[in-house]
């Protein structure tokens, strides 16, 4: 009885345990080596694209897609080594993919939008953009979403379909920007003097570009003020600093020269009538 059990155990080991053990080890080796090869290929591809000065967004996107495709091939090869019918598996995966695609149509639209962003490149990493009702610096374009960083260091994840399906404002796209400001002075103030003050302040600021020339012009004769459009040109990176400095310097100069900046108010005139 013991000899029969030992013989059955030996047959089990010879017929099943050893062959399946070899297949399992081989499949693990294929998976481990395949994953290493996939990472090496993607790493080499990233280096080559980096040397060709391709955009970092495109490099990261193509790297992610390539790695995913290679890993699918590695998994199929490992399963085939285990004796799994990969042809049937691919058919099942195709049917399942169709069902999942219908269920995850929003995710697929995000993926398609991500591809369009990569192809047409309305912005690049490091650009300051306004998209989908939010604004920030582009840090990464992923397969389904884009990551932004706000000025106060918050991280915002925006679905790609929301970005490409709406208006994209790329603040950093051009090297220069125009600062648009409006200053109002009282009707009793000297218009020429106010204009000279604003022009001298802008001429003294080296960050303001000579070309295109800064413009100071009368915008309108409003209800309680004469409004001036003040429009200097600066480098995009100097926009907020120059704007803040001009607001402060012009206000101080107006105060020192007796030029008023009207604010909403109502004047009441009382007319006395003599008794009949």
C-alpha cells in the first residue's frame, strides 16, 4: 500500500509537479526579464527623445504608452508559457475591452483629448495656463489628466477632455505682454501734468520695453473722472511685478503733485430761496 502511494506520488511529481513548476518558473523569468527590458527600452527612448530636444510632455506621454504596450506583450508571453490559450484570451480581452470602453467612455474621451493635446501642443511644461475654470503652471500631461500647480503651491488635476473641450488661455505662450491699467483723475486736475507723471514713471522703469512703446491716452470722460488708459509692454515674466510697482508709484506721485483719484461719491447742493 505504501509502495503504491509512493509510486502514485512519484507519478504526480513527474507528470504534474515538475512540468508545472518548470512552466511557472519560466513564466516568472519571462515576466521579470520582460519587465526589465520594457523599462530599459522606455528609458533609452526617453534619453533619445531628450537628446532630440522633444517636449517633456511628449516624452512622458509616449513613454507611458510604450511601457503599457510592452507590459501587455510580456504578460501575454508569460501566460502563453503557462499553457493559457492566448488566442482565446485575446478574443475575451477584446470583448471585455469593448464593454469596458462603453462603460468608461468618459475616460476614453480623456485619453483622446490627451492625445490631441500632445499632438497640437497648445501648451508645454512650465507654461502658465487658464483652463477649465482654473489657472496654474503645467507640471505634467498624463494619459487621462493634466496636473497644474497654482501660485500658492496647490496641485490641481484637470481631466483632459475638460481642457481640450474648452477655451485654453496660454499666458506664457508669447515672450511679451501688455499691461492694461486705467487711472482716473478729477475734472479739476491738470490732464497734461497727470499724463507727464505717468509717462516719466514708465520711462524710468528699465523693465518696460521701448518697443512696442508704452501708451497713455484718454479713455473716457466718465461721470466723476477723466480716465486714462495706461498700457506698457513688458516681458511675460515681469508682468505682475511691474504692474504692482506702477500702481504704487503712480498713486504716490499723484498724491505728491496734488492730483486726485476720484472715488464714488455724491455731492449735494443746497439752494436757499429767500422768503417771498
